[in-house]
C-alpha cells in the first residue's frame, strides 16, 4: 500500500470492521464523523478492501474482503488474531 494521508485510516477502518463486519448504518455513521474530509471509505472500496452486501436477517453489511484481511495481516500483524 502506497503511503497517502488516508492509508492509516483505511487500516483503522479494516481493523474496526473486524471478522464479522458491521451494519452499513454503523459503518457510515462512524466514518462520516471520523474523517469527513478524507476519502477513506471510497479508497478502501475502490481498492477492493471492503464490500457491501445484503445479508438475510441482518440487512446491509460492510465487510472486509480477503484482500483487506491480507493487507491488515501484513501492515498490522498484532491486530489480527
């Protein structure tokens, strides 16, 4: 991952989403207020690190992709259990 001002925040987003992901609403609320001027959400999505999908009984969810988990393992091995 190239070093840009939002890279650390992208890793924070991936780490926060965790293994099970979060509801779309919770994810948007948190990241809209955390970094409203940065393109963290858009960058993570366009890089294929996160995805949105509807899950039966759970609604719209945001989850980390395999590529996102791999990046987190390399960039922050202590964050991955």
